[in-house]
């Protein structure tokens, strides 16, 4: 019997309390005076710029980093689980072993049980075995493998973690976090490097599982669909916004407008006070010392409320010719696996196209073929003479360079042109994208992942392309930078192809999709949400057609069949009864085996799960046929 979740045991109560929390890194405060509370079952999204301290905040909550000040109180008995951005594991670790590397109290019980068996400590393993049975902890391993399967992967238990791709490793890490039965789940950018199918699985899990979740993500769809409140980290302070992400945006705009009015009021007062300060010495006496101190205080409190936006900037338009890019009957395979075949397409000016498909379906390969980095197995790629690509790829964005931010950008030129016929210095352009002058001399090697990607993105956009190829451009970018990119793409006069797992980003930037599925590339005339709705409608129509067809077949059979059973049908019914009895025994045997740790004579847990599903399916099929015969026999 599965233990009841904490939500049903204790109701809606406070599970986490944070009081006056502060943390400083390298003499720079990340957050100060943080006082927040979290109820059980509450889903919270944390938003803020890259590098502002969101990941550090989660690690402080988990206890991996000690705060400078403040107190964190966690309700007794709460199992807190954290999924970090980067997947780490021991050398030689297999997928199965990775599950048992989790620092989790339930996993610790399972490991202690196995150790007691190895050491022959009967008293310990009997006691632990009773606890495991009571809490149904054997189900953790089944849930782990089931989550991996639901995200579209199948791994043998002895698969090395090091042999998996980054996206596959992330899925295994997510499966472990979900399977270990958290009461409070901390997620740090869980959607990075995942395909849309896996992201929708995570979204559904968060929405439908009654536990507490704190998630740092730039996926606005998840923030809007899953979160009941937003915690915004802005200029070292947290702001709590009840409601969805959309409601947060409305409240944030209201807060900014109020802040702007206050700043405008301070500027008016300051101008008047500065005029007084500029008057001759005879107008000032020692009694005005406090007034001068107030002027200095107002000057220090003045700040920019809104960050510079990208709306006025775009790269200088480079003229496109009549021919832009023609793909004629191209195909690509690796070994026995065909990514896509017989794909023909001609790009025209102004096309904004999204590229979607599961991880490993060939999205990056198709972009590489367009750019000329990879040759197709068959067909031809014909690029127009005036076509100039700006390719934001999966490799170059790592920016392994010893140069400073400014020196790297200056390699592209000292001035950046934009559509008004004017230009700004490269340093100023960097500042608008979140790299202030004090930051521009920082070596690239010291930048965070999100900062490197933002810098790499800038260099692609200002390199004067007329055809953008963007491969997962939103990974590790903060929401503000993503919104800037959306605005840039909307006003970009050339052609754009975007491979992205961010559904909101696709909806905001593209008007058609190229879908890679089952070895084929097909065109859909609409954005992601429209494609999803159409897909769901077709699947529903298909189910209705199949159901109606089945009903009609059964109706026709009943109409044609004579009453009673023929000799052949009688023998079939008798054989079915024996087969059903055998299958029921087999199902019971497999169900009993799930409480046994490790491999059994019936196979590994993964093999037993597969056999169990196949056996259940066969039992259902034969039982349905027996019922039809039984009904006919009674006529």
C-alpha cells in the first residue's frame, strides 16, 4: 500500500519559512532581508536576470551553501529534493547506480537494507524490510524507469551515464528527482536541453502532483500554467507576486510605473536643490549642512527603473537576392538510423520558421546542412549568392576565449549600426544587453553560462546577417533577454529558422513550423500552439473513428452470427478459459516479484515491467474475446 502523500496527511500548512536571509558572494550582496513562506502544495516560480543569485538561493535552501544571515525552517519530516542545472555522477556510474547515488532518505533506507542483507544482519534487514513494505519503497525504482520511458527513452540498466547525451542525462536526473517522493521539490532550470515532449511531461507532473515546488526557469509556459505565485529577485530583493506569471507581469508593470513616478519626483526635487547648491557661498551657511547631506542622499538613490530594451536595435539589413536557400530532396542518416529523407523546400524573404522534433530527431543536423557545415547523403543545397547566415549553434556559444567581453565584441567592429541610420559604440550596445562598463573588461572565462550565451547571441545578431539560424537560443537566457530576442526577430527583415523547446518563444516568433517526425520533415502553417491543437484534434478524431469502427464491426458480427456457439467456438472458449487462468497466475507472479530488490529469475526490474505490461495486455485481449463468446452462448 502506497503511503499517503504529506498533502493529505497534514492539509494545507506552512512547510518552509525563510526569515531575513542574506548572502554575499565576492563582496557583492546577491540577496538581502529575504522573508518568505511556502505552503504545502504551493508551486512557486523564481524569476530574475542571469547571475542575480537564483541558483545560489536554491542551494542555500537545500543547505549546500551557508547563508551569511537569516534562518530557514523546514517542517519536520519534509523530504526536500533538488534538481541542479548540471548533472554530476561518479566515474563509471550506470543509469541504475545513478538512482542510488541520490542523497535522499528513502534511497538511504533501500541501500541500508541491501547492505544488511550482504552482511547477514537479519534483525536489521527484517526491520528495514517491514518499513520498505509499509511505505512501498520498492516502487521508487519502478517510478524511476517509468519516468524515463514517459520522456521517450529506453536504457538498459547497465548503461553508463557517460555514454548518454546531455539531454538524456538530464532526463535521467529528472526521473530520479521525481521518483524519490519529494514533499518539496527544488528545480533549477529543468527544461534546458530537453525536447518539448519531455518538457510537457514535467509540466503535467508538476500540475498534477500535490507537493510543494520551487522552480527557477525561463519557460514562461510552465510559469504560467503551473505556478500559483512568483518570487521575483530584482536588485538584491525578493518581491512576492500571488497568482500566475501573467498576473505577475501586470503587477510588475504597476510596480515599475509607481517606481518611475517616485524617481521623477526625486529628480524634480534634486534639480531644485542643485540650483540652490550652485548659488554663491553667501546664500549658504553652516545651518545648511543637513540640506547638503539630503542632496547627496537623493543623488545616490536615483537609479534607472527600466532597463534599456532592444526594440530600437537590429542589425543593418543586408540585401537578399531572389534565391535565398533551396533544399532539394535532401536526406541524412547515421548508421541504420534515418533522420529525414526526401525533404524539399525553398525559403523566401521574411519567413519565420520554427523547427521542432524530439531530442535526436535531427534538428541540429538540418541546421548544419543549411549552413553548409554538414553535407546531406542525397540531394542538394543551393544558397543564394547574397545570403549571409548568422548561426547561433550548439558549439560556438561556449566561447572558450581569454579575451575580455569588450575585446571579443570589438572583433566585429567598433560601431554597431541600426535601422534608424545611426549607430552606437560596441561598448554602448553591450551595456544595453546587460554588460555595464564595469563588467566589460571581465575575461570571458569568468562569465556564467547565461552571460556567455548572451554575449554569443549579441555577436551573431550584430554580424550583419540576412538569414538567422538559431539552435536552442533560449537555453540559459533570462526572460528579459528572451523578450528582447523576440522583439528583434519580429522586426528582422530577413529569413529565420529557429530550433527551440520553448513553446512561448515559438508562439511569439514564428508563423510556420517544420516538424521532424518518423524520419520525415513536414510543413505546418502556424505556430506551436496551433500545431498542438491540430495534433490533439486529429488524435481525438482518430480515436472516435476507431471506436465507431469497432462498434460497427461488433454490431455486424452479432447480426450475422447465429444464436449459440458453434463447435469451433465452443472449443475456442474452453481454450481461452485455460489461457486466461495461466495469464492471471503469471500476472500475480510478476506483481509479487516487484517487492524483491535487484534481478530475479524473471529478469531485471525493467525486463519484468515490460513482460508484465505485455502479459496484462494479452490477458485483457483474451478476456474480452471470452466475454463475447460467453454472451453469444447465452443467446
